C-alpha cells in the first residue's frame, strides 16, 4: 500500500515538474495561449485593464472568424492574465509562469519598468517568448532584444510635435510634474533636452508617483511657485485628470502638455464629464474617435462602451491591432510555436486591411512597429483637427508614400524624421 502511495505521489510530482519544464503541456489542443502581465489593481488598474480589453476584443474577433490556419490546422486563441502591481520581480515571475505553466508563446506588458527585466528572460533557451511591449519609450528599441515588439510609436515623435506647438503659442517657461519611474524619467529627460535646446526654460521638475498617489498638491505647489506658462504632466489617465483638477484649483491658468500615456479624450469624458473648461490650452495624443475614419472607429468605440461600460482609449485600439497583427504573423510564418519565425513574419504581413487593424500600421523596424503619431489640442472649448506625424521617413517621396495609404479624415500630415528611426 505504501509503495502504491509512493508511486502515485511520484507520478503527480513528475507531472507537475513536466508541466513547468515543458510549455504547452496543459494547453488545450489547437489553442494558442496569449499572456498578459501588468497592473490590474491599484491606481493604475484601469490602464492595465484597458490593455487587456483590447486583447480580449481582438481575440474574440479572430476566434469568431474561425481562428488562424497553420499547416492545415485551425487554431483558436486564449488569453491568460496576471496582476504584477508594476513590480519587476512579480512581472518576471508572472512571465515565467505564463510561459511554463500556461504555454504562452507571446506575453503583453504595458509598463517599461517591468518590460526591461522581462527582456532579460524572454530569450532563455527552451522558454523563449515574444514580448509584446506596449511602451513608447525609445530606450526599449536601443536594447536590441530580437524577441521583443514595441507596439505604439516612440514618444520622441510627440515630444517634437508638442515642443513646436508650445513654442508657437509663445510659451517659454515650463515646469514638469510627470510620473515617476523609467518611462516618466525618460520623458522628462528627453522633453527637457529638446525644450532647452530650442531656447526654452524648465523652471521646476517635481515628479510624482501616479501609480500610488492621489494628492499631487505638494508637487504642484512647488512647480507653480516658479511661475510656469505650462505644465508637462502625465501618467495613467485617471490620476492625470486629478493633476489637472488640482492645478486649476490652485489657481493655475496656463497650459498643459500631456505625455502620451495620458489620454485627453478619456480625461475630458471620464474626469470632467465632457466639460472642457478646465482643459483649455491642452495638447496631447489624439482622442480615440480621431485616430482613424469614423466609420471604423465609432463602431469599435460603441462596442467597447457596450461590452465594458467604459470610454475607449488608444490602449484598447492599439492592443486590438497588435493582436490582429500577431495572429497574421503566425499564419504567415506557418507556426504557432517558433518565436523567431513569428517575429520575422511581421515584416511580411503588410499591407493589412485597416478595417481589421483599425489604424494605419505600415511595417516594423527591428523592434518598433511603424504607425503614425496623431496629436490634438483643446482650445476655446473644442478639440482641434488632428495633426498626423510621420516619423520614420527621410525623403519626401517616402513621406508621400506613407500618407497615401492613410485614410483621409481631414487631418494635417507632417514629416518629423526621428534620429535613429527615419531611414
């Protein structure tokens, strides 16, 4: 009897070890597991859930259409999510668990603070996974990780656009109250360098933790004491809305520049219930409805509102797009398990139907996906037309080629070649 119990225990233990050593051992047959680790609790929870929602919607549509076909077999997708509280150790542990236990071949994450350590483990032999990085931080592209894909455009593009707008407004003095962490640190460093090189002045740099704080009065009071004409602010959208409200309550009447994580369309609707009176002279990335043709974006926005009861953001849109592109790359590569082949196939899936990917993705440069940056302002109680920045082209011929495939929505197109990207 003892021998039988010992054999049973040994067999169970062996199966558990096998599960952790052999990815996909628990995965359903003909099912591709996609992983997500990110903030799903705390002040930044909504930001994390917005990313997840886009993935869920993308997977729903892919599966509804019959999944993908690889080597004569049909595959469906399944999403597994874990909360990492923006803790690097937890994110790495989640990634290991997603790969070994859940069999995830691709793992999404939206925070550079946790992406960087995950890039240290996504090439380990036998446990490779494709890291789908929802971050605009240019540094991630400089890390040269072949198993990583950066989904949004680099924030260098809006930095240049925002600087131009602020200068033309006559602003010369600005203070910074941005989020702490590697992403916020990089934003402040780059913006400060560009602004001061142009002749402007940074009067104060008072970062705050947008992921844990809800009272920003101390940082704002210190910044406003230096008499800035504008504030560079931002982190997740919900706390960014609080920063705007608290700054106005402290008597600030100047302008705001929102770093690209903060979405002024979301803030105006959720934070201020559509009242733009506190958001005059604000510049940021374009609101969701203006990211593409209304006949494509509005149904997506309506569906998100119906299914999730929330205001749609670019996190929903771009993660939806990324999921569609990932599925197309697997089908093009002819594999759902070979990470290197799937990554290589991203170069061969374009052009893709904009009705499927929602916005005009046009290719990939090593790590970074190629997609325009759309910016917008709020002036005199109204949103302006969008300005679409093309940041990856050097020549006018390439610029014209890039904008020729973007649907005309009345936007202005600007060529903003970025060092390290324009080619």
